[in-house]
C-alpha cells in the first residue's frame, strides 16, 4: 500500500505585501498623471480657449491674460470652468486699465478736480466739469478743451465693442433763452456737442455712442451751495459694461401683446405684413386763443406666423 503524500503547507504570512505593493504603484501612477495634467503650454492653452469661445458663439477674441509662470494650472477650476465669472473678471480688468490710462492723462494735463474717473456698477464714468468745456449758458465747446476730450476719446477706441453714453447735467439755476428755454435743452446740447467731437474728430463708431441730457435732475450732490452747483454742472462719458450695453445699442428684446383677433390662419408658414395708415387729429385750446392740432399716424403690423399685432404711434405735427 502506497504511502499518502505529505501535504505541503504554503506560507501566507506575507501575502499582504502584494496588495500593498499594488496600491503603492496605483497611487504613484495617479500622482504622476495629476502632475502631468497640472501644467500645459501657454500657447496651446490659449488656442484651445479661443477655439472653445468660437465654438460656443463668443465673438470676443480677447486672449487669456498671462498670470506669470510657465503655464496655466488645470487644477484651478476658477480659471477653466465654463462660467460667467471669467468674462466678468476680464471685463473688470479692462475697465480698470482704462481708468488708469485716463487718470494718467488727467494728471499729465494737471486737470485733477476738473475730470474725475470712477468705476461703478454700470461701467467707467469719466466726469468732465462744465467749466472746463463751456462758457456760462453756452453749449459751444471752448477751443482749449477739445484736445483733452480728443485724447480721452482715443483711449475709448482701445476698448472695442463697448457702448458709450454721453450725459449732460446742469445745476438748478434756471435758464430761458431763445436757444435754451430750459436746462433740458442746455444739458442735451452740451452732451451732443461732445458726442459730435468724438465722432467727427476721433472717429468713434456712431453705432457705439449716444447722448442724453438730464437737466438738473441727476445731481452728484445737493445744489445747496455754489461749490456743489459747480460739481453738478458736468458732462459724463460712460463706458457701459456688457450687462448694460445691449439695451443701449437697441438690441433689447421687443415685447409685443397678442392681438384680440388675427386675420391669419394658424399654422401658416409664410409671414405677411399689412400696413394701414389712419390720420387721427386731436384738437385742443391753450390759454388765450392759440389752438394746437396733433396728427397721429397709426401703423398696424400683423405677423401671421406667431399671431401678434404690433401697434406703433408716432406724433407728426408740431405746435404752431
């Protein structure tokens, strides 16, 4: 009878070392990958960022601002994550840089106190004292003020795509002349003349700029002293942030009310427009014997694809 073979007992006392060694290898590979991903070449990163902006329909071709070092960290989520924070930060840096350049012009010309520059919620506000540009009761720019405005205008051209608003302001002292029956006309005339200088001489795109007069109704400080009144007599050049400039450029969405009845058939594919004109006259009598008549043209526009009717009223008659 054959003898049974003796059982061979395996030594399992150090099997844990295999699992431990595998874990160490995996951790080493993991951290090597993290290190390799943490640095990229700046040029390639800019090309990738630009391609992504174009793919998502962003026409802003501004490059990524270098923050020093050999590359851009991918671990810093604030730098690469799709978010509105990045454009906002870049816009803030752009506006701060513009403010710095205008401040340099003001300091070079010794006009501190006559020209104030501030970054506010709606954008950069360059506030120019009326005493620097106009004689009392006049909207004509004084010749010595034009080079300063032109130099500031050249800086505005370095901020492409931003809407610019020129705002005229006066104090509470009343005015009544043949040219300026009130402060409304005076403030509007001053703002318009600054606008014309920026368009005609500096060649700023007319589609980017507009002017408005506020009279005495938007003061910086209360009109309680001559010093405060001088502060309130000003023209503000406002470079609007992106959040504000769409409405200024006439790109705000138009809200229309649905018509009570539509002559179109639901589901029509073609768009048709109907224009009718009705002269409506409204007569009234002012103090004395002078009468006024106003003609209002009513234009109705029917769009068949969405069953909406838009009504536009315009006043055509002037006071006689």
